[in-house]
C-alpha cells in the first residue's frame, strides 16, 4: 500500500470505530462481576464500550510508532484526529501522553498522563496508562506501586497486571529491541522469497514483509481484513480467514507459492504447545534445507503467563514446551532461542521436509510433554530452552540471503 492509502485507512478507522469488543477478556470479567452482583466492580469497569474505544485508540498510537520505526513515515498528524474524538479532557490528555511517548519525550508523557489520571479517578484504565508510562521510562518501582494501588481499588482490571508482568520482563531482557525488530532484520537481511505467518492478528509482523517476498498470512478471525491496522508499503500479502490446520489441509501454500518451497515462517498462532507442534510439522513439509522458522513466546520470564490455561492478560501459553520436545526428538535441528522481549523468539534451521518423525509420534509427544513444568531456576530454564548468548541481530544477519541463493529451488529439494 502507498503511504497515502495507509493513512486514509487509519483515518477511516479512527473516525468510524466499529463497536466490536476489542478486549474480550475484560468483557468476560465484567459479566462475571455483574452475575456476582459486585457494583463496585461495575463502576470501575464501565462504560465498557468507552474502554474498548480507548484501547483501540492506544493501538493506533502504536501504529504511528511502527511506521516511523520501520518504514520512516511520519503519521504524527493522526494524533490530532485521535485527540479530537476523545470524549473528555482526561481522555484527550491521555492521548497527548501517548503522542509525547511516541516522540521520545517520556518525562513529559508521564506528567501529562498523571494529570489525566487525576482528572478521571472513576476511569481506572486511564490511570493504568500512567503505570505503563512509568514502566517504559525505567521507573519500575514507581510503576509497580502505582499498579498495586490501582489493583487494590479494582482487582480485576487487566492493564495493571500486564504492566506488573512487563516490569519483570524488562528487568530480565533489559533495554533491547523487541521481536518485531528482529523480524524486520530477518526480512531486510535474508530477503525471503516465500513467507508464511500463522496468527496475523492486526498485521503488525506481516507488515514487515518486503517487495521480493510472496507473503501468506492465516488467522481464523472472520473480520481479519477489517482488523488489520498495519500494512507493508511494499507487499500485499495473501490473507486467509482459516485455522492453520485448514490452510495446510487445503494445500493453499502450494498454490500461493506456485510450488516453490518456503524460505521463512513465523508461528504465533494459538499459543498452545500441541497446535504449535502441528504448525511446525506442516511448515516443515514445505521447507528446504535453508529454511528458517521463527516461533514466538519460547522464553517465559513470568511462569504464570506461560500456563496452558490463560490466567493473565499478558499470556504466552505453553508454546515453550516445543523447544525441549524438538531437542529430544529431532536432535539434528538447529534450535536457538533469541532473548528478546517480551517473551523470546526461537529460530529453527536445518529442516527436513522428508522427516515423518514428529507426525508419526504426534500423540505420544503431546502426552509426554503436556505435563512439563517450567524450571523455577532461571539458569536451568535458559538451558532447557536453548537460549543463546549471541547478539540476536548478529545471529540473524549472518544467515544466507535467500534472494541471492538459487540452490533452494533446485529440483529434488522437496517432494511434490
């Protein structure tokens, strides 16, 4: 898409915000509160459409930052539109704080967010923004105290709990680029000719695809096209509103890639071990020996966020179990986990599209590893998950460039 088309699309989404629930976990909590007749919770969590709208506008601020960071586009004038549609002064100040954060003026952002929280004490999701701003500035102790105070007033509010987990992640990972930056590096340096993404969501990682790539994304959400907030300036991906199992069963990648093998994949779908294992099995069938598969959420810092059953707003599931499973079952695979926030990024190479080991043993492997528990000792955890000490950017940039390689497409590399 052109910059003008992207900006027009974002502006339309700002001015014509759909009424779908954008934070379903909060809605479910509110309904439970209503059933249990907890009026105090009703007060803190209402009005829900307003909170959902504010969450949506916050995501728009992230979109502006994304285009500035990865595509060198200045969409800051969209903040004028965002601020203009806010219902109160406090909401407008909160959006102003987000703009200041995007511009790198973090201390000013904190000051404005604090004033917004003071003006609207009855809307805790605005106050939660202050805790997040404190965290992003490195003032984690203040952020923790603010979030704990907020949770004492509204225990089921999701944002403060997410900020508390993020504080733990920040202390572990330090000030380093997140996984989006690494995926951007992979697209820029490796130049994959074919790319598959499982779990598109709002399209942020898919929007990193470059011109030379045939990109394919799959996500079961019915309104996938309407939910996209991010678009590549160079690439128009093929999108399918299916489960990943349905995508592979219908042999859609073969059709989209015109029989060419898969250079690069990113798995960030259901966040469960068994489904990610199945996604890996299906992706490997499309691979060649030089293919690279990235898998998100393979380095949990806070164990409660890595449970199979979701207990937290920030949740990565039990995808991490795939690493010890592959290490034991397929020792020839080259597996490293890159320590990048917020939850690590595994990189797997040395794939074999003729291997049937995982597929034949799938049920037994699921039964064997489903009950695995995350080591509480961090050194043991890092060893279990093959966490590398190599700089992640160097680890990626040293890989062969796909667009400059012809061997991967030679006959006989993969079965038809």
